[in-house]
């Protein structure tokens, strides 16, 4: 097995092993240690995958069970998917470290970590997969683990209700995406993304005419409109973008704080990534060589509209929240709306800005949830007016709340400023000045919401001494410091080249297609070696 | 349109129609309103308060908030689907028609 493909498999194996181990082992430190070790190994594997893919200059195709595409399932890892996978694994190491502080000796640790590692496996699978149906499986893995984690505090009505709502909507979204996958197979005759991408472009159908004649048995033109509609509905649900955001303000606050950080910082990214992959790589909606290029204006209008409405609606709703976690959850809807407006422009600058904003939003949001979680812990409440100034007794938590809020607002020199600047430039270069207004207005309104959190937690009343006894231990400090460092280093000189490579991988599908087709040709040529070869 | 695509499209359409027909019947006079979130923001949460940073915008936009909370983020499943389902139908009709389907 290639090291890149090992990460999701390893995480799933450990996820299943943990509840079994709990039959014999009771020590909390064991479960914290195993989870930290598993996520650290996953980080190393994903980092290796990223360096391998970025240095080789072409996507990596991993054939599951040795079956070639289009017969078997493949992972196809390019710089975009490898970057998001490695970044996800990095943030999850910080979140597991935070979890070990937050949950301490909690009796449900084996199940908590089983679900969390399963969630990470689902996320990595979504990024790595090169198969339309396998994407459905990974979306379901991600969804089911999320529903379980939202209902982790199952004795509270709030958690059960939020989880039920999330699961109900998720089941409909999964069903619709499943229907889309069926339609893809019924028309293209293949579920391999590289093959579907090739057959969406007439030039490849010309070159691989025999293959196309064997595989394509349906009307791809009629199918793709419906496929994209069903897929985009599902992906906007996963990303929590208006009007499919309704579950999010309930689910994210109801979960344990580290899971709120995972849901708001990482899980929503899967919807944005899948949209980019489908629109740019698989169906080439923004590719003039694609048969579906004529959809580009329609898709752009719809996604710019829902993204813009999301940003404005969520920023306005942030202002009236009195629950700190609910306020941060609305901020997620706002930022994902901005991400959708970026890549829906159809330009490489737009994709670059969206990917950049995904990275900065993830770090800022995870840090804000985790540091707000510390404030909640010492204040024993989530109500903003009653929050205590955790910054007075634990400077790193106070600093984290300020830095993450300012980064999410978009103030220099923090990472959020640079990604919003990239979005601004993408809007201007494509002539969408109305989106500049949306960006500025939503950021200005959201500033009021963030200040509501910053004021009591930094300048308010100090916490009572009994509540601060838990603010010790290296796990919390390491988790917060890692994300603070990310907010400071994610600036254009450091990540410019990485983002350029990722956006090129998204907007130029030729390498992605070539590697998928080559995997098939290589397999066939080995079955029938050339005479004398 | 070939037969498999037609069948799948009809299945999808019938599913959507079934949901659309079910929604009015799902409306009941006995809606359970719990005290926990259900996505609704209780009225008390956006009363005017001089001590909060965001008081001005909350005061100026009171009517907007009332509309958003009561009409959009009401917390009722039916209201959610009133937004999500037309969005799906809009996507499907727009993209299908755009390709000359």
C-alpha cells in the first residue's frame, strides 16, 4: 500500500480498535495517547503525500486492490487535495491535544476518539478519492461520525435535537448525491473522476474514441445538468451555505468544544473542496474545452448569489447572538459563503483566493472555538454577557481570542487579512464589484459580533479562582500556540507558491485526466505486452 | 433522452414532488415548540441594550431581525424546506435547461 493511501485506512483501523480496547483498558491517558499518536502518524503520511505530489509535478493515482480505473476505485491525489489533507491532519493534531485537556477523564473517551478518528478518515478520503461513488461513501462516513459527535452529550436535549436535525438534513443530502452518482454511471459508464473528466471534454473523446464508445452508454448532456444540481445542493449543505445552512447554528454549538472546532474549521471545507473538484476538474464547467462550458454563467450567478446572501445573512445574525458558540457558528456560514463566491468566479485567482480563505478561516475558526471554550470553562456559561475575562488569568487564551477574531475580521498582519485581500483582488479582476461590497459590508457587520466576544473575555470581570484551576498543562498551550503560529505564518510569501500550485491543479484538469487514463493504459499494456517487449 | 436517464430523472422528479406534496400535510396545528434552540432566536435576545457594543445596529435593524427570525431562521423543518427545496428545483431546472435538455 502506498503511504498516502495508508492514512485513511490506519485511522479507520484505530477507530474500530479503540472501543474494543476499552473492554480491557480504562486509563484515559491511553486513549488520549493513542489518538494523538494516530493523528500525528496521519499528519506525517499526509505531509509525505503532499511533498511527493508537489515534487513529482503530477497527481498520484493509487489503485485500490490493484484494480485499474475505471474497473476499480482509485485515490487520485493532486496538489490541491494533498494540501487540504495535510492541513486537515495538522489542525486535527492540535484539536486532539486540546481534547485531552478538555475531556480529561471523561468516561466516553473510547467512543469520542473512535468517532473523531473516523471523521478524520472520512475527510482525508473525501480529499483523496478519485471516484464519484467513493466520494459518496466518504461523505457518509464523515456525516455519520459528525452526527454521533454532535450528540456526544446525549443526556442534553439540545445535543440530541441538534444531531437529529443535522442527520435528517444529511440523509436527504446523501440520498440526492447518491442519485447524482447513479446518473453519472448511467450516462458516462464510469465513476472514475478522471474518466468522467475526460469524457466531458470532446477532445479526449476524440483521442480515446474506442474507450469512450465502450463506456458512454447514456446521454451525458442531459444527465450532467441534473447531476450538478443534485451535487451542488449536497455540497452547499455540507459547507453550511445559505439556504442549506439551517442545521449548522444548532449542531456546531451543541457539540463538545473541540468538535465545534472540527465542524466549523474542517468539516465544512469538504463541501467547498467537492464543489471545486466537480466544477473545475470533473465536469469542467469553467473549462472552454469542456462540453459543459455553457453552464458556467448559470453556475456563477447561482453560487455568487447564495455565497453573497450567506455572507450578509450570517454576519447580520452574528450581531444578535447571546450564545458565544452560536455566534461563532454563524461566522462559519459567513466565511464559507465568501469561499463559494471566490471559486464560483471561474478564474484561477478566484480558486486561489478561495483555497487561501479556507486555510486562514480553518486556523482562525478552530482557534476561536478552542479559546472561547477555555472562557466557557472558567465562566461555566456560554452566554456572552456572563463570560469572564479568561485573558486576565491565562494570557495565551486571551491572546488567542483576540488574534483569531481579528484574523476572521480581516485585519493585517494576520492571515485572514491576506486571504480577504486575495478575494477582493479576484472580485475586482473579474469585474464583480458587487461582491467587493458584500465582502466589505459583511466584514464590517461581523466585526461587531466578534467584538461582543472579545470585550467580556479580555476586558471583563476576572473569573472566580475555582474555575481557573484547570488552566494548566501543556496540551492546551500546545494546541493554542500551534494555531496562533498558523495565523502568523499563513502570509503570501510563505504560502504563495503552495496556493499557486493548488489553484493550477484545480483549474487545469489535463494532468488529472492524463494520470487516470495512463493508469488504465499501463494496466492493459502489462496484460498484453508488446511483441518482443 | 435514453431510457435509463429518463427513468432516473422521473424517479428524482417524483421524489421531489412527493416531498412537495407532503409538506402541506406535515403542517399541523400541534407543532412542538421546545425551549432549546430549534434555530429560533428568542425575542429577548435582541432587545435594545445600551451596554452592548452592537446596540445601534440591533436597534436600527429591529424589523429586519424580526423578519429573519420569524420567516427565515424560524427553526421549523417546514420553513427550512421552503428555502432548500426551491433552491434544489432552481438548480435542477436552470442547469438542465441550460444544456438544452
